[in-house]
C-alpha cells in the first residue's frame, strides 16, 4: 500500500508559498525606540515611587 499524501505539483506550490512568506517577512521590520520619558538626563527623586503603565 504505497500512498502519497501530496503530489509533486502540490509540494512545489507549498514550497513556493513558503518562499513568498519568508521573503515578505524579511522586509517587515519594526522601528522600536524608547519613549522620551526614559531618555538620558531623567530626573528622579529619592524615596519616591515611579508609576509606569504600559
């Protein structure tokens, strides 16, 4: 009983779709930066709690 789940054309189509997904995901980049509230020269007071949400 020699069964194949996918024929050659289906395997080629799945490979092509995977290649397309990988090529599009390569160009998707996130420009992540820290909010200016956490930048240099930030002033905090001693013994005071700093609430941060997010």
